[in-house]
């Protein structure tokens, strides 16, 4: 089934409301489509940025793009990372450690939720996290370690999370159908690990 041009055009209009994430969402949607995703999966990937910002309620997605697109978008939503935390000891290092711990606990809960998803949902998540890894590798190459400052955790914690997502993908996605996606994700993850170690 091919993408319906009017629905795609409307999704692009919505996605453009969240300019900072537009390029990434376009890349993820492209990956989903290249990996054999159907129109609903592709639209859900494209709308993730504007949905996360709160500019596109779930009911509006259902009304404009159908119940299945709305379901996929809701079930694959990214977790919200914790912000900076005040430490009881008043130490910046202790506050940072508390934030990292909260980040890991949130991601552990998210991984448990991902484990209950089906292949349709996990394809979207896998493409999104693969794109995140690719972007990180490129940013580290040109911007250096300052890239890590925007995350609520440590580099090796990020590597742990992406590795867990990849393992879930290996277990649930059709390996023959998604060999290229899984192989490229694994290779990008190794590049990220090397970059994180170097940083």
C-alpha cells in the first residue's frame, strides 16, 4: 500500500510545526518506509516530534490520519527524560548522579514497555533510535564531547540503552526482512561506543 499524497502533505504540515525535530522525523520516516513500513507506520514516525511537543493531541491524529496511526504514535512515544535534580547534599556531583539514576530507571521502565510491543511498533522505535545513534556519531565527529551535555545521563548509559533496543529488535523483527537495518544499527552503535570511550 502506498502513501496517500494528501495525508502525507497534511502530516508534513503538522510536522513542520516543530522545526527543531523536523529533519530527524523526516529521516526516521524515511527509514521506516525503506524498511518496508506501511503508510500508518510512516506517518506515525513523521508525526513523533509534533506529538511529543503537545501540539498534536491523539484525537486530532485519529481524526486526520486514522485510528491505527494514532495508536502507533501513542504506543511508540519517547520517554520524557528527567531534568536537573537538586541534591540533598547540595553537591553538583551528587545531583548529577541522582539525575543519571533517574534517567536509567526511566529507560528501564520504557524498555519493559517496548518488550510488550509488536513488530509494527518496534520497527518505528528501532528506526528512531538508529537515527539517533547516527546523528550522535556525526555530532561527536564535528562538535566533540560538548554534545553529551544535552542528555540527562552519561555516554556509556546511552550506549547501554541503545544496545538494549537493538537486542529487542533482533528478537522481534524479521531478521531476513530487516537485515540491512539491524546490521547498520549495530555498526553505528559500535561507532558510538568508540566515540563515547574516546570522549
